[in-house]
C-alpha cells in the first residue's frame, strides 16, 4: 500500500475475479467496493451498537447494502441507517430495496443531507465526492464535521484524484477514450470545442490526494487512513460508465443523455479496437480511500 505523498499507486493485489464477485444481488451490476475491504479488515472502521450511519450519494442503494453486510448479526437491530441521494429515481429505488422502516431515504444533495442529519456516528460518501464542485467539497467536509458526533468518522472513496488520473488510468484509458469522444462527436456534427481545453477541465475538477488531506484537516478532522488502492476493473466496467447518466452529464454537459451515451460508448468501442482490447481485459482504476475522524473534544 502507498501512504499519502507517494507518487505511484500500489501494484494490484486483488484480482478482477474478486472484483467481479461484488455484484448487486438484485440487478447483477458489478458494484466494486474492493478498496474498502482493507479498511474493514484492518478494523479501522467497524460498526457498533447504537451507530447512526449516513450513506451520502447512495445511488440506488448498492453502497448502503454493501456497508450493511459488515454489521455483525448481533448488532444489526441497533444500527440506524440513513441513505441520501439527490436523484429522485435512485431515491425511490432505495425505498423499494430496503423498505422505509429499515433505511430512511432522503432525496437531498450531500451538503443539505448532512445539514439535516445531525449526530451521525459515521458518514460514508463512496465513489461520488468528485461529482461535487471543488467549493462544494470544502463545504461538504465542514458540514460533515458539524453533523458528526464526537469521534464520528467520515469515509470517502474516489477514483478521481490527480495522482490516479494522471498516471496509468489517464494514459491508458481516459485520454484515448476522451480523444475518441471528441472525434466521434465531430463525425456526428457535434462541436465539443477544443480537445485540450476539454482535458484541462477534467483535470481541474480532480484534486490531488494532498489537497484532500489538507481540506480534511482544515475542516477539523484527523485523517486516520489515506491510501490509493487499486480497483481491479476491466473494460466492461467502462462500458457501464459510458451509459451512466452522471458520467455523461459531467463529460458531455451540453448533450442530451441518450446522445452523450451513444457518443461515449461508440468512442469507447473504437478506442478498444484501436488498442486491441476486449471487454474482459484489465483496465484498472486507482481509488483514494480516506477515513477521517472527528476528535473527541471537538
Ligand atoms: C458513482 S455513484 C455512487 C453511488 C454509491 N455511493 C455507490 O458507491 O454505489 C455517484 C453518486 O453520487 C451522486 N451525486 C452526484 N452529485 C451529488 C451531490 N451533489 N450530492 C450527493 N450525491 C451526489 C449521484 O447521484 C450518484 O448516485
């Protein structure tokens, strides 16, 4: 594992087969929370009786279900669950998945949600912090600090840090893909502007790991664990991403979802053909895993 500040992420230790086993039981979607396995295995995060757990940006509830699987049976009844999510269709899925008596589903964005839910013991925001604008991330950390009770924990994972994106993923996957997206759009008469500017915009949105640590410290937290871990994805993972509304809105904000998905997916297939890749070939993503704690006296 690589501690904060190291230049290169760790060599993959977990296999794609292991990753692929993490599928949502209802939809059969690969969800991939592999990097968090280490955090739970090390005991840095464990669920206790009386925990109030808030899963922010919970999507349709995959992350909530995954987290619940780490609660020992004997403690299950005494843990309170809140899952918040700004997309209303996802929020409805959370209600259907768990039942409103088991998980309180809130249709709110991250900042509003942590303002509403006070005295939680653990806040998770998995695979989503990069979707907030930089100023919103800072506000989210501040509000999460206020929201947590003493010694409460904030746990974040994000595949979009400048270290991760600058290195292997940027070079081998994202850059070739984005270049193909611009070409594909042009061939369909869609002007996406300047490719270089487009790539710069993506870069500006991602923070370095150091920046995350600094903002976490500035918000008053103590960082307990900060590492870049490999998420052993394959190209199939990127196929799913190419159809994902959030990704398409972010990378092609001026286009309708359907058109953006067609361009992203076609460009991905052309990139793969050019690189001689098939769906099962590895295409790793590096993920920042962060556990921060609110000090007892705060
Ligand atoms: C890649 S999904 C991850 C979902 C879930 N946490 C998981 O790991 O399966 C990112 C989620 O962040 C949510 N999101 C986007 N902007 C957000 C915001 N401002 N506040 C809270 N969630 C947001 C999206 O709606 C989406 O559900």
